[in-house]
C-alpha cells in the first residue's frame, strides 16, 4: 500500500460504537455475517515511507467497520430506517520526519450491497499546514473537492464523467474481493490521493495476478498458506499478501 513495505502486523477485533467506485465482487465479500458483529477490524503495521528523500519509520493502521449511512448527506446516521449499510475503511498513518510529523488519514466508504465506493475523504496535517480532499459519487459523476495549503493551490473542484475505476488507496480492500479468482484481470486504478498537496487525478490500467503460496513468512510470522495479489501499472509493481482464510486480512 502506497509504497509501504510491511514489517510487522498485529490484528485484533475491537468493539466500536455505532451511531443510531468498486468492483462486481464486492457484494459477496461484504454480505458475509463477519461484518454484523458490531465490532471493527483493526490492523496495525510498521512501515517504511520515503519523505524528503529519506526512508522514514512509520505506523500505519487499517480500520474497517460496518455503519448505517445516510444516502443523501453521505454521513453516518442514527436513523437506520432511512439508511444504507456501508463498510468504512480508515487508513491512518503517522510519519515522523524529524522536527515534525505527518498525520494523514483517509476514509473510504463502500456501499455494502454493491461494493461501489460512494465517498472518500482525506486529510493531511504537517508542520506547514492542513490539506483536505473529498470525493463523492453523485448522479453518475465523480466529484472531487480539494482544499490545499500548498503553494499556489488553495481550493479546487474537478468533475469526472461516470466511468468505472477504483482508488489505489482502496486496494487493501478491493483486492480481497477477488483473491480466489484464477488467472489475471484488469482494473482502472486512480493514483494515491493521500498527500499534503493536490495531486493530479491520474487513472491507469492495472493488471492483477493472484496466486497462492505455502509457508510464507511475513513480519517474523510464518503463515501455512497465503494469497498474493501482484498489481502492475506500467513500471510500478505492488505485491499485497493476504491471509488465506476469510476475511483475507492484509
């Protein structure tokens, strides 16, 4: 995920208080009763992230939970009779750079019944300022709003006509939909939007190949079997390693 090399993984399932563009396989993955417990899937990683041309030790957390969601305002709601169910992915990373740290968080909301991404927000704070991005899918259009402190950027809005793509930042979930699919398949993938500045909305075709591997060692632990998704986009290659049993955690 995002040029992050996982060193150590710890996974727990914790209680979480619930307030009263995806892929075709998402509905089957999300409809599993695993997501109905009222708890959140919480994973913590040690990582290495390059900032200012130096590899920095970082902490990355992935949190997933089911929530009732207002389909009009696109926020969590206490009125479940008027809601749809979403599965929310939060990506939280803290990257020390010496004098100050980067604190960055992305929230991605998957419609549970279809696997489509309805909303994606990202915030970044560092020693220089705050940046915020919001994506919404509305009436067949993809709407992006940016508020950046960075030089000569400020506020911006971009509208893309409807077309199927997924976000690079959502791959730790989206690839779980299709881990058992043999052979290879293609995805249109938008480059990562987790940044302290506005970044171009670049969509590139990715080729995904799945395979299984026996006795794979990850972070000091040997797993008897894992699934591996290899994602190639031009010269860039990502390898994501998942547990072999549902829910296929990264």
